């Protein structure tokens, strides 16, 4: 019984050692590169349990394929208008092609050194295509920060994917700074721009006011001219009526006064009215009787 136990224990130990020597595991967060006698044999990116020959026939290189965050130091670069700005950029990256990564850089530290150099070059190239006003502006429609980040991401991802087997998932500008002198110049330009727009608005308002005043004066002149013409016509008509009565008055004053009284009475009694007046009041005394009027010879 004791010998059987020892045999089982030995077989178990040998099996475990054989399993460790002739197989290996790839986790979901890993990618593996296998070399055979120092030369690349194959790469594995799918998780699972795989067979291998023990060293020195096969050698296993394991890489963490999870996302990594890399931030550059604050670096000064120049915009298209030769305005210096200080940019702090970050990237999120991962090892996409283990074989290319192993042959080109080998380690994560070396990869970050290459990324720092490549990112600086890409940053200077892309930012140099845009004016400072496209980074900082009071009008949000003129800011092109998203476009700049996308262009930097596309350019950097293409370069490092081909050269280092690295995939750039995200690139962003974390911080944007300017020197004190540049800040002063920027505020002065913004102030001048505000003053220019204010002047334009005031000038437009003055022009509109002059136009409104001119239109009002024109309409006033037209109305006064029309009123004056109407007044002249009324005065002319009145003068003509008066001249007719004057002529009648000169020819026969008594008849003219009679006709005037009759006309006034017609106007007063045109509507239903109750009037209490003395019977001798002009022109109501005509109701008592027609005066004796003889034509003038």
C-alpha cells in the first residue's frame, strides 16, 4: 500500500513538471511571442492553454495587451502664426502586434521613449498648421481643438502601428498654456476685436438712426405739403363762398342776412332737437312770420 502511494505521488510530480515544461497558458489580458532557437516561431493573441517545447528549444515572451496611459511632459511648440504655446498631451495605447513590437522596441519602457519622440514630432507638425485663434477664441465656432486632436491621433497611430506594432486608442490635449507675454498680447487682441465690433455696431446704429430720421423728415415734408395744399384749397373754397356772400351782401344786405338766417336754421333743425329760446332770437323769429323784404332797385 505504501509503495502504491509513493508511485502515485511520483507520477503526479512528473505530470506537473511535464505540464509546466511542455505547455503554457495565455490569459485574456496577454499576448505571447514564441521563439525557437532564438528565432521567431509564432505569436498568440487568443487566450487558452498551448503546447511548447522546453527551453532552450522554445522561449516564451509575454506582453500585457491591456490599455496603457502615457503622458508627455509640458512642451513648447509654435502655431501657424508663430505664436508659442505650451501643450500637455496624453495617449492611451496598447500592444497590437507582439512580433512587430518585439522586433522594434522589445520593452514597454523603450516603447514609451519612442512614443515620446514620435508624439513630439507629430504634435509640432499638426499644431504648426493651425493659428492660435483656432485654439483660444471667444467664439466657440472658431475653435478647432477636436479637429487638431483627431488629426494628431490619425498621424501618430499610422506611424507607430507600422513601425512598432502599437495601437493608439485615444489622443487628447490635457492642458494648453501660454506665457505671460503671449497672454497679454492675446488679451490686447481680444480687446481690440471687441472694440472693433463695438464700433461697427455703433456705426450701424448711427446709420440706421440717420435713415430713420431722413425717412421721418421726408414723410413730415410730404404731410406738411399735403396739409398746406388742403388748407389752401379750403381757404380758396371759403374765400369763393365768402366772395359770393359779400357780393350778395353788397347787392342787397337785408336779403343776404335773411338767407344766412335761413341757412343757419336749416342746420340747427336738421336733427330732432328741443330748443327753448325767445321767439325774437335770430334766426327763430322767422318762425313767427316772413319779414317783408322788397328787392333793391
